[in-house]
C-alpha cells in the first residue's frame, strides 16, 4: 500500500477547520482527531475500491536487436482480469543504459480489457539490456491510497555496435572493383592470380609475354593478373586492459570493432574468407566459417556483448589462436594499442612467430588530443603538456619502428580515421599481391 500526494494535501487541509472552529486547545484537538479519522476512512474506502494490481496479466513484445544510438519501441500489453477498473501508474523497470527516459505511464483499464504501454528506448551502451519486472500502482477513484505490486515480465534486447564506419564501404568497394577488373577504368597490372590473355601493347612488361599463346596467334600475347581471391583474413582483437581507455568519447575497443567490421565487410566482398577472434587471456568471442551477410550478422552479434577486461593481454597465446583458425598463409590483423614500449613487449615477442608464416598488420588508435597538445605552447603549463605529448608520440613511433623491423605493417589513426585507413591498407596489399 502507498499514499499519494492527494492524501497528504487532504491532511494539510485539516488546518482550515482547526483555525476557523478551534477556539480552544481542546476543541482544536478534537477537530484534528475527527479530521484524521475522516481522512483515514476515505483512504480505506479508496483502497477497497482500487483494482487489484496482481489481477493483471502482462505481455511484452520487443525487437531482438538494435544498433547503438538508434531508437526502438518496447510494447507492453496490460490486461485487467480483475473485477474492478484499474487506475494505475505503470513503471517499466528497464536498466538505465537502455535509455528508457520517463518509464512511468498512467493507465486506465476497464475490467476484461487490454491497454498498450509504448516506451521508446534509445540505448547508449552495447550489450544485453534487460528488464525483469513491472511495478503497478493501482489507485482508487479518489486517488488517495493505492495498492502496489511488482510483477515478473522479463525481456531483453541486444544492442549492437553502431558500425558508423559503414559509410566508407561503398567507396572502398568501388576501388576494389577497379582492382578486380569489373569496371571499365581498370588498369590491369601484375598481381598474384592469373586473369586473362590479351594482345601486347607498348609499355607492357615483356616478362608477362605468354610465348605459347603468341605462337598460336599472329600477334604477341601477354598474361594479365588480378588481385588473388579466396585468401584468408584473420582479425585478432585485443580485449585486455588497454582497450578500456576512452579516446574521442569511445573506448579503444569500440574503435577496434568499427575497424574489424569495415575490414570484414570489404574482404568478404573481395571473395576472401574472414575469421575473427576477440582475446585477452581467454577467447571472449569467435566467428569462424561465415561468409557474406552471415559474416557481419554473426560478428556484430558476437561483439555486442564483449567489454574490456582489466587484465594484461596474453600475447603468447595469440599464435595458437591463429593456428587454430588456419594453417594456411593469411593476413593477420592485430587490433591493439602500441602507445608504450613497456606494454608492447609481449606483442613484439610473438611477432616473429606470426610474420614467419603470415602477412601481419598491427592497427592501433591514436589520441587526436595528443597531437593537438604538441601545437599549444602559450604558457608554461601548455609547454609541459606539449613536451609530454611529444614524448608519447615518440613512444608510439619507437614501437611502430620495432614492429616494422619484425616484418609487420603498422596502421595508426584517430578513431574516425582508423577504420578507413585499415581498409585502404588492405586494398594496397591486394594491389601489391602480398595476400
């Protein structure tokens, strides 16, 4: 049972008869007692006439998934199976990160009828957003006292990564088609996979001449190539403690997800097979053997529930994870942090094992405020900050140089630029025939 603001106001109105009629202390006390009895009696009567909140049936309908930042509608059907009209305030107890906003809805449901409670949800965190209970506060006709009950009505919605980097996909697919020979602007060049034969034109590499085909024709014939297809791409995402750092209002891990999704979508369009593993000291998520639309669907579904772990990354276990996915030569993309030399010793130790068999690319997000701080030197504090920023950038450059000495490539950039830069590097590797 709960008491409403109306009942409090009713009690406060008792001051009026006390002031007007209470000529003595005894009379004032008697009036106060009568007023309290009258108020409690009205409250009890109101409570008796209130509909039972436990005689309510709830039915919930939710979409299974939503992208982060988008809005969906939660539908809750409230059926009054009691004998009295239900005048209620319904609270749908979603998690705060589900973005439910004002989740209290006034409702009037006659006996035997059903009403719909619509609640817009705009989640601001990835993962499973859950709701377990609905609280119903049923008032009487006077709105003085109310019955309250909390009923089970479980539901959940999976909030997927936003994949804002998908806006870069059409332009990269166009460039991929140009490389692959599907558009008229193709300039065919030497790659790794035989494409077709054509007549020799001035400027062609004489090493591309096919002498057997030339012998069968009256003209000189050359071979042409296209970027090799059906290659293996293995994406390893570092979910250790360094991935929890926030840069430009998102974590390093969220940026890694964006880069992984864009690369996977592009490589899938190129006909390559993409596998993904999220790892720190254990496998947090794995997508293997999927192609086409199923690949992105499984990746966003897997990545949605992964959060950074405050543990040191176990780089010694990464080669085994790659071997478990493929024994063939592959492009291995490591999405991690290379900010400090001390934190990158584990990565540098295992790189020779990977570069011996695979083409390795290390992608890391950089903080744009660090670069900006190097240009601000108006006072003493800014000068010290600029010096610290320069030292941080030098540390990144030292680690990047050490990675390149081990035979791997390095791609860095701020959160908005890292995904397209990684996609461009993939296309450059395709063009160079290094896959």
